[in-house]
C-alpha cells in the first residue's frame, strides 16, 4: 500500500519514518538523521520511532524561514 501524503491535512495523527520520507521528499538516511537530531519531536516506543503530527508541524514552523502565512497549525 503506497500512501502518498501531499498536504498537511492528509497526514495521520502519528507519523513514522516512511511517512516523513514521502511527505518531505528526502532519503531514508536523512529521515533517520532527522529522527536522531536534538530538538526533533521523536517518540521512542520500544524500537519504533514515532512523531506526533502536531509536534512535527510546530517543529516545521520553528525551523523554516519560509513559513506560510499563519503557519501550519
């Protein structure tokens, strides 16, 4: 099953590495580097790495110079 999320509204409540890779258009290596980076909202559940959508969107707002008017949230 290939889910390709094109808009913020389509993203599920909890994101994983594949969703981030597809949504951001970055490589697997870059996704996992991001998941390990300080300040990125990664939840570690056993061996899984999950990202709450709203925390991801706040992180995007805080870390981009090209914010859409009104931000993502």
